[in-house]
């Protein structure tokens, strides 16, 4: 681009702004689908409210988990909290250590603070569903979409962890969360 032709140049933007603009998929392909699925963990997740819609304050999803689904592996988050409220059937939840295991039924809740190991799954014979709030929602949607995309492309192991993960087996997985 020649200087002064009225069109912007990515070269003149600060590096942080340039990279986010260059990766903005909605400019090129239209809006992303509101529902994503993970064939490995058995989750189907419609985004009810996205972080973009709340200015990063929170995101709200409904997570439909198929009968017998293993759910995500044990993990923790460094930049957000996660709360769960069961809306259909029952959900197995592990927060912290093995002694903090519970089976939640309709209208029961659980909360995973930042840095707390947690996971959920459905050991029942019926599908279950829960609402989840993530606060702050910084990059939750991007991370979750990436995880589901890797699973759909066969690039995760049978537990849903990326095959080229820097973490070793037996250790909790930290979701890839950039610092603020």
C-alpha cells in the first residue's frame, strides 16, 4: 500500500492489534456457529451469551452431555472461574481431590474457582444438561472452539487431550489461557 491512498495498512498497526485483526474470522467467513460439539468428550455446547456480547465479563453456555460420556479430562483454569447448574438428569462432578466428588441433580450447583482441578462427566444411562457460567470470559470461547476442532479432526487422544500436548500423562491439563 502506498502512503496516503486512504486505505489502512496492517504494517502501521501495533503488533497486538495487527494479529487480532488478521485472525478475525468473522470478517472473512461470517459469524461462527453458536453450537460446537466435541465427539471425544461427548459434549454439545450452544453459546447462549458470549464473552464478546458481555464485554468479556462472562460467557454462558448450555452443555448437553450424552449418556456415558467421559467429559473433559481433569484440568484447571488460571484466568477464569466456572460454575455449573444441572438442568436435566444428573451430572458427575469432581472438584479438587477425590473426596470432592458429587453427583449433582436438577437445580444443584457446583463452583470451580481459578486454579482448582475439576472435571465433569455423565455416568448415567440418560443424557444430561447443565448451564455453565465462565467469569471472566476472556478467551474461553476461542479455547473451547479450538479444543472441539482438534477433537473433530482426530488430533486428540482418547481423553480429549491434544496429541502434541506439552503436558505429561498423569498430570492435570492447564487450559491454554493467555495472560491479560
